[in-house]
C-alpha cells in the first residue's frame, strides 16, 4: 500500500515537472508578442484576397510558419539577453534567468522551431514568404538583439522593421508578391513601435541604465523621450488614415481609427504635460489595444460587404 502511494506520488511529481518544463519553453517564445504578430499577419492575409476567399494553405500553414519563426526569434532574443534579463526587474522571472532551462536546450529548441517554421513556409506556402520571414527573424534576433539594442538610442526605431513585417508576410503568403498595400500596413506598425516601446522604456529606465542599454530615456532623458513619443503619435495618426485615403478600407475603419487616434494622442499629450508616474505604463497598455483595434477595424471593414448580405433590406 505504501509502495503504491509512493509510486503515484512520484508519478504526479514527474508530471508536474514535465508540465513546468513545457511552460518554460512556452514562456521562452514570448507568446503574447507572437500572438499579436500572427494576428497582424492574418489580417494581411485576409486583406490580400476577396472576403472569404483566403487560400486555406496560406491561412493555416502561413500562420503556423510565421508563429514558429517569430517564437524562434523571441527565444533567441532571450538566450542572447539572459544576463541582462537577470538584472532587470521586468525580465528576471523569465525561464533562463531563473535557471529553469539550460541555455543549450533553449538553443536547440529555438533552432528547431525556427527551421520548422521556415520549412513550413517554404514548402507549404511559397518561397517569398519564407525568405521575408527569414530576413525578419535575422533582423530581430541578431541585428537588433545583438547589435542595435546596445549600439544606439535609435535601436527600437531601426529594429522596429522586423516587428512590422508580419502583415507583409501574411500578404505575400496569399499573393506571392510584396504589395504596396501590405507596405502601408508595415508603415503603420513601424511608426507605432517607437511610441509603444518608449513608454515602457520611460517606466523601466532605471533598469535599462543599470545594464547599460542606451534606450532613449536613458541617453536623452524622459522629457525628450516624451516629445518624441508625441511626434511619433501624430505621425502615426496620419499614417493610420492612409488605408482609407487609398480606398483600402471604408468609413467604418475611418470612424473607428479616429477614436483610437484620439486615445493615443491623449496619452502622448498627458505624459508630456503631467508628472504622473502611472501614465507611461497606461500609455504602453493602450498602445497594444490601439494596434489590435486598428487591425481589427481593417478586418471587420473588409468583411462588411459580406456581412451586409445577411442583413434584411
């Protein structure tokens, strides 16, 4: 009887350990960031085709390949930044700084899912999407993480190109081309990235200063960064109107994006005028809602003609 209980206890402990390890691998992928990237990629796929005509291979295998490749880049980022993450309050709870995963296993995992993701895109979608995704992974995991992040306070501006790529990847997975409308979506995310990340950097500036990473609030001060956030937000508001101006979207998108822009501008102006230490993180949180809202509006607006067929005259 005692032996049976002990065996069951050992089995349960083993299952708990296995579950924890999978959770660590999952956390290594930055799942929330990857989910946002894949969402913008899917919107790119949908906008590249008439409503309800997105090719199934692009939607399924394109999303899977982009997700795996993005997760690989996120894991490489954490591998490279292990010591930096251990010194920062925001990141010290990640799997590698806590010692939950050996670095060697993380490297194998990142390489495996990266190869699987790129292979999926190359063989089951198209070579252009695989190539563009590969360049994005290299841009974020190596150019940004290994060089730009530590080299210049403009790191997030230049490095933001990798994070802005998913709509282009999604569009290419459907059409096999780089379309000007896809580049317009790229532009929106590219301009969105600095005010989004600089708000977080203001809140965590002491952490970045401690590990000698030259984020803009560290090198140029909070006030200067707040001015830059405001200017980028104004530029973002203008860029976000381009889908309507180019007839890529309709009035529903225009009305919705005007409200979203008003919210972002409110936070950008409030940070510049107020000393409230809570505003940067509120602005950071809102910026995520903003991007999801913009791409959600593009999605709904695209399907509006299809939905109108089901509305009684």
